[in-house]
């Protein structure tokens, strides 16, 4: 076995022998197994700084090769030790999947093949794998069987592609070639105030404008207020605006609220709007029997954004966009150029992904989806997602039974929003006058913000934050097959321990 990279030829460095590849792979997989086998015992978040990490990395431009053994040593001692561990069972921050070993190996194999999924002729077998997995995803959520779909980088790109299709379908056709200035009426998009920021960002990039995304207030369950939505559409039509799209949330990013799809579908049809469902977080909850009723009328949506790299537990990046009408979408993205013209192919083989999304070069994301679904199966995934939902509901019950915490939003999927109530502030809150109550609320906001930072630095559990009706909220999301009900109990214990340390100045 050759270990000294400095004595290898150019050919040996860029095209190592099978024996050398096996040696590297064995060492890398051994490290991978060690890491995953000990992930529960690690700190979720490292105690480090940018300066400390930079100090461990050689910043000089590399002129000579480094041995693979040395590279793995840096990976183990710097990247592993000084990273946030997203696969940890008490990593509750954001909407973060843990990844799976089978998908990590799929990424290795996909990179080995290095297929570029621009069109069928570029990667015949890989394209068929993507087509097949898209068909499976349509079946999982109950979408239209004749729909089209592709994998993209994530939910933000999926939302932008959907809004581009909505603009093409509902705005005057000349906007496609002449731009937004050709449209005499401002376009309008409707979404709840809890909608992900990528929708407004996409509107800005597409020339629709952030200000033309009209945010509708939510009800007590953080779902879009249907009466206010209808009133806003009618008001805009009367003012000469052109409503084109309404966005439904299949699990909001802050609270996990699921907008009522049947009613939104009726409203979209009534006003001739494109109905887009942002299911980046909650879409694959369709696999859990307890959440399946939420997906009634999903087949009536014009587009659906999904993130397999969230609740299919896959490593990033892997988003997905589904379109009910493939022809509308092809009219949005198709562009003829001689260097992409398909010659001498039958219909199936003439297929090009660039006709259905913004990208030309596309990595083989579908392999990890296919390997996970085939290698694990829907029954296991269904049980894992149902367990995640149960963990969040268990946490909600723990909080409701406690005297030192309170829920700030109902748990609908697996996101839980709550806050800590120190005894001194809780007593004041229950007896205060309206003016004193506001001051106490501000003190609670400040206390919970300090508590969040202290918890993250503590390393045993990790939460993120949200602001709900003006109040600071501790926010967690269960999206991990490793998480158990006991982990939810440990989270509360960690918070109490850290809160005591804050109160006593320890």
C-alpha cells in the first residue's frame, strides 16, 4: 500500500489504482462508522470560535499533495470535532434531517458515476432512476399521476420554479419575452404571514416584486385566515391588480401549521389562481397515518414543493418540485439552443430536464432517494415519521403538565414552540396590570433568548427560535429517527439545569 502522496506520479494521484481506492475507502468508511456509532454521545454544538477553527487549518495554497491519511486526520480532528452534529437525537434546531448511512454511500456512488442529468442522452439510466423516484413521490403524497417533476437543490429553488410557472400560466404571455414592464397590471401573490421567506425572495428575483406578495394574517392555529384571503383578492382585483397565485403551507417553518388545502383549492379555482403548496417541511408527513388526512385535495394543487432532504431523512441537497400540468411548465422553462438540440431520438429518449426547471447541469440527486426507498421501504419510513410526530406530542403534554413552561402554539406536526417561565416572572405575569404585564412579557422574551443561547453552548440539546405574535419562542423540530420520548424529557431537564445556572450566575 502506498501512503506517501509526494512520491506518486500525476497519473497515480488523479487516477489511483483499485488497491489504493480500496485502502482510502476502507479508512473513510471506518471513520464514518465510528462517527455514526458515537453520535449520541457527542456534544450537539461545539465550544469553539472562528479563530480557533482557522488556526487548525493550513491556509497556504497547497502546491504539493497531502496523503489521504493526513486528510482524514484533519477531517476527524477538526471537521468532526468542531461541527454541529445534525444527526444527534437532540438536534431540534431548524428543520434539520440527520442523514442516513445508505444515502451517504449513495452520494459516494453518484459522485463516482458523475452523471450529469441534463437530458436522457446525457445519463440514460440515471434519468430513468429520477423519473421512477418522482413517480414514487407522487404516489406517496397522492398527487396527480400525469404530473411532471424534477429534483432541485431544495425548497427555495422549488418555490421559485413554481412561481415562475405560475407567472407563465396566469400573467399575460408577453411577460415571458418582454419582461415585467410589459404587464400593465401589478401581479399579486397571496401567502400567510407564516410563509417561508423564499416565496418573497423568489417574487423579487422573478420581477414580481416583494411588495406584491400579500401576506395574510393567520388564525389562532397559525393557519391562513381564509376570510381575509378572499377579502384581499377581491380588494386587489377592484384596485386593478392581477392576482395570479396563492401559496398554501403544508407545515409552516415556525410552528408546523398546515393550511386547509380543500378550502384553498376552492378559493384558487373561484379566482382562477395558481395553487402552490409549499410542503418542503411537512410534505412527507403524508407517510404517517395520523397526518394523512391533512393532505385532502393535494391532487388539486398546480405545484408542490418537497424536500426529501428533510423528512425522508436524506443528506442535503435534495429538493423536489411537482407540476400538475407538464405542458405549462415546459412553456415556462423550454429554450431552444443548437448545443442542446436533441437529434434522432424517440419521444421518451428526447426528454430533457432543462425543459422543466431552471438548471442545465444537474447532479444525480435521485440515486440517494431511490436507494433509501428501496433499501429501507415505506413501512419503516412511515413508522419513523409517526414516531417523530409522537415525540412532539409527548413534549407538548410534558409542557402542559409543568409549572415552569408553557406552549406558545399548538403542535400539529413535529414542531413545538414554547417558553420557560421562571417562578419570579410567572408570579408577576398572573397578577400584573396590563402595563406591568407588557414589561414582564419583555423580561420573559429576554430571559428565553438568554436561555436559548446558554442551551446551545451547553451542548446537550439544541433548539432554535421563533417569534410568535410578537413574543420570543423557544422552537424545536423532531425530524430524526434516533430521537426518542426520553430525549424530549432530557431536553426539559437540560433547560431546567441551564436556567438554574443562569438564575444563580453559575
